[in-house]
């Protein structure tokens, strides 16, 4: 006897449908392992602000607190980290962990990142951890972080 296992199915839900609103002049990017990536137009000698969305599947027992611990671990590995703020917020009915911080790699300009994580229940069989991270150069962060936040705030998720 054999059984047929399908994807997508109740046991293996398909990926979430994700939309974001971006400025007209921003470009889409294809990045391995990333579901969605956009960036402002390239300007020579300047950090290119960008927003990247990834989705990872975990077991049904994975929690928002586990996502927070993963974020803390990721930030702990960043050189010269400067914490700007971390908390929770709600966007379009979804609770997100939101963290903004800057870091500097030797010989490179300082990068400011705005990271948000949500844990999406997939019918009790799994969860999808959705991550939306925006990055910009510190020298332009005052203006660009608002654009990044607006993109993050525009996220709309539909679960099949």
C-alpha cells in the first residue's frame, strides 16, 4: 500500500501570499532564498536602501518568543551594534516583533536595519515565520527609514 502526499494540502499548507507597496522608482530583485526583495535605484558610492521578505516553516510549537530569541541571537553577532528600539506592533491584524538597530562592519559605512518578525499559524500543523527587514545607510537613515517603515506597514498577508 502507498499513500499520496501533496503540497499544498492541509498537512502541508502552501506559502502565504504577500504584498507590499513600494515607491515607483524602487526595483524588484531576485535573491536566492528570499521570497521578495526590492531596492531603491542604485547611486554610485551610496548604500542602496532595500527591503527583503523571507518565510521559513517551523513546527506548530514555534512561538513569537522563539522568534524574538532568534532575533536577539542574530543581533548579538553584529559588529558594533547600537540598539535603537525593540517592541511589538500590530499591522493588518498580525502581531510583529519590531527591532531597529545600527551596526558597523570594519571598513564599511554604518547600516541601519528595521527588522520585523511574525509567526503565522498554519492550521495547527506548522507555523510560518515571516521576516521583513529593511536596510539603509546611516548617513541617509533619517529620510530612508521612513520609506522602509512605510513599506513594512503596507504588508498584507493572505493565507491559502
